[in-house]
């Protein structure tokens, strides 16, 4: 009986300790859910370890993204007064880890980064 209880506790402990990417919480999971294959960002043989903005803009037009967030206050996050539209997407939109608000290093805009 004790062995069964310990096995059950260990099993639930392992499940609860799974990284959140296993739960489908990251940007890459949303891409996969929309039918985007890993190779579309990482190349046929996974040769691109960390895709940058040049890969993102193949599908995500920077002008359309900036227009979509034009009314975000106090500042459009896709048109930086410091960098214009040149900031690398993955500085905020991390695909295989938690997203991060790059602007929050200096500012307190409170942007929610998908």
C-alpha cells in the first residue's frame, strides 16, 4: 500500500514538474497549432538554432504588425522611439521559453507580450 501511494505521489510530482512548454504555453506551440512546421523557422535540418527577425518577417509583415498595435498606449510596442521597427522580434516573443517584455528593462508600460 505504501509503495502504491509513493508511486502515485512520484507520478504526480513528475507531471507537475514538467516544463511549461509541454503544456503548450509558448509561441512555438501556437505556431504548431496553426500548422506551422518546425522547419519553416529552423530550416530543413534544424540548422537555424535561433531564428531572428529575418525569419519572422517571412510570415509576419512588420508594417501590418505595427498597424495592428498602433493604438496601444502609452507607446506602440512595434514602433520604438529608440529602434523604430528594427528591434528583433525574439527579444520579446521568445518561442521556446517564457515571453519577455524587452521595454520593461527601462520602462513600465505594462505590455502583455503574447
